[in-house]
């Protein structure tokens, strides 16, 4: 009985820590989105009320949460453990302009990174023998 209770308490503590981390992340995200909204409003000569800014930040956070879940599922479906640029582009498939912008951005990133030679797989001895036999020319 003690193990079950201890396991339940550990599980409860983990859940509380995760909720605390999520709350902290949400608050930081909210501050950043409000700051961006205020800067954009100021640049456009507009005023945005605090309740509207709070609503915008909550919507942005919920969108980011759903996007993260979608990206994780795309990567899992492709048999990968990490998200790549193709997953991000796939997430924008309903918005042609955004998908095109993401493709362009991805291509720019690829062009900037140095060409790294990938390690070649070692071929098996059998494959080596087949290649040698095919490439061998008869002596005349």
C-alpha cells in the first residue's frame, strides 16, 4: 500500500510541476504578445484595450499549443522523434502564402548552412563482391 500511495504522490507532484511550468510559460507568452500588440498599435497610431490584448494573447497561446501538438504528430507519423522544416511547412498547408513563405525561408536556411557530407553506410561484403564482379573486365 505504501508504494501505491508514494507513486500517487509522486505522480501528483509531477502533474503540479508541469502545470506550474505551463502557467509560467503562458504568463511569459502573454507578456510578449501584449508587448508586441502595444508596439504594433503604437506604430499604427491606434489604441488597443487591455481586455482585447488579453484575448489576443490567450488566442495566440492556444494556437501555439495546438501547432506544437500538430508538429509533434507530423513528426511521429513520419517516424521521427524531432520536428523538421517539412513538418512546419505541412502545418501551413491551408494557407498558400504562408506555406510559400516558409518554403522560401527553409530554402534560404539550407543555402546558408555549410554542405556537410553525410556518413556513407558501410556496404556489406556481399555487396562489395557483387560490385567487384560487375566491374571486373575480362583480360584478353
